[in-house]
């Protein structure tokens, strides 16, 4: 291969899985320099983009199988969507154990007795994870689980006394994309990308106030900037007021914005361009806030924010899509699908994951994840069973199992970029 030209080598390497291409850097100095060039990365993305577009245009039946379960540990389940990565191969399974012993799945058996021990995935954005060593801790890591590159962030300010002494915060992570593809020309441009980490302390008050919901028009957020490498306190104003929820629900990142779930609305925050103001989006008209908070999910599907919930009284699944006209937000109802009665009545079975009978907690049917580019496919969970449902064909199938203490289970739906995102340098 030493006699081949650089252009020909680029055409060869851009047709192999990127993990293979990355390993080839260690073969020789020439390969290291070649694969590190933006010219190679651009050609690789363009080639993979053609195959990715073809995969998306396949029939619905084939498209539903373009996902894989990946248990990082007994408490963390990833649903990944990436045709080029093939995570069904055991060698390509995503793991966080390179971050240290706190992220080692073997500690899960110990962590069951002391829940504060196990690590947690706080957020995911454009191929990067924000993780922390313990559920209630303040030690954060930003990492790329594919390349196994990571950085440790400086400690944020300590929690205040009183109700927040246990460091109850909503946490968000958003990273700008490493590259951008123009739709018409498929021209690829690379960005000086950056990321933000946001800590939103829970509102203080009496127990009665917290249960009823505390509404504030001004509050504090702590924001970490990758450009400065520091945490800064931001005094944020909300003209319509925001009522926090007693549940610490996951925060969604999309197109540079963070979406925080409240009691009856969603808070939209832009940590890059407008970090002292935020907007409020009320829940869809006619939707039960209880169904959304306990049985629902907010995520990204087909490039837009969607909200779904399982209505316990009507025994149906509802899905809305967020639309923005000028400066106003609105919800468009996309699906109202009745859930098949056999699944709704009896989803709790005695299959055991480790050969022992364990207590199974049934909190009803919950919407847990969207398919990122098939708007009809939704993932559900009841007790420890995972279901895949096609809301267009009204077909629901059991596809896997979680854990018995499933309230601790995290389901993260991944749509990985075609080339792994490098971690921005933190000064």
C-alpha cells in the first residue's frame, strides 16, 4: 500500500467503519497524518452520508431493525441508531469503564444497596456524553464513548443549605455540531464547536409548597462554558413564570437549546446566545399533566421536538410535535393510537434476568424513547419489559428486558454522527 497515492488511500479508508479507520492511525506515520486530515474526514462523512440516506429511505419494516440495545450496565440501557457502527457486534458495544471504577458495570451489584454509588449519564448531545460519578455528586466528565476521549470538568459551586443541601438540580448538556452538511450541495463545513453544562437548582420552599408546585419569574442557573473553562451564575428571567416539577426528569438538547420539563410546561433555554432569559411552552391542550410526567417522554424525532404520553384512562398513546411560527410555539397532534389490550393488561411476566426471583414494580405503561428518523416508531416500558410500537400499523412487540428496579433504569436514545465529535478544548 505504500505505492498507492494519498487520494486512492482516502477512497479506500472512507469505505471502512470509522473505528477501523481510527485504528489504522497506528500503522504508520503516513496513515496517521492522512486519516487526521480534514480532507479525509470530509470525504468519509460524504461517503457515509450517501449510505445513511439510502438506509433512511428503506421500507418501514427494514428501518425498524436499524437499532440496537446496548447495556452499559444493569442500570443504563442505550438504544443506538447508527448503520455504520454496528453495535450488535460485542466489540463495538459502548462502554464507559474507561472513565474509571465508578463507571465499571461490576459495581452495580454493590450499588444496589447504596444507590448513591452508581454513576449516571446526565446528558447527550451530538455524539458527546456528560456523565458524573455518583447520582448526587458534582464530579462531571465530558466524553466520547466511541473514541474514548474524555475531560474532567472543574467542580461547580457547592449546593446551598436548606432544601438544596442534597444538591437537587436539573442538569442539561448541549454541544454544537462538529460539522454541517448543506442539503442541496452536500458541502461539508467544519465548526469551531463548543458546549455548555447547565445546573438548574430546584426551587426552595416548604414541603407543602413543593408538592403544590412553586412558580418563579426569576431564578438562578449555573452554566459551564467550554470557552472559558469556568462556571458562572446566571440570573434568568421568565416573563410567564415557571413551575418546577418534584420529579427530576431528563433534560432534552436540540439545536443549541435545552428543554426542561416543568409541572405544566416546558422551559426553553438558550445557553449560547441568550443565557439570561427563557421561554415557556405549555403542555398540549387537553393533555393530562400527570400522564405526561409519569407516563410520557419528550425527545427528538425527525429533527423536531416531540412529546408523547400513555393515557391510562383511554388506554391510548398520544404524540405531539412542536411547531414554531415566528415567535410562538404550538403543538400539533400526530398520533392517537389505542394500545392492544393483551399488552395493556398483562405485561408483567416472571422471566428473570439472573436466575433469581425479584420484586417487579409495575408503574403502568411508559413511553421511554422515540426512533430518531421514523416518526411512527416509539419504545415503551412496563415493569422490566421493553416494547416497540408502530403507531401507524398499531403493531406492538416485546423486544427486550430492563431491570427489576426499573425506576433507576436510564434509556438514552442515540443518533450518533457519521464522524465522532472531538471534545472541544477547555481553557
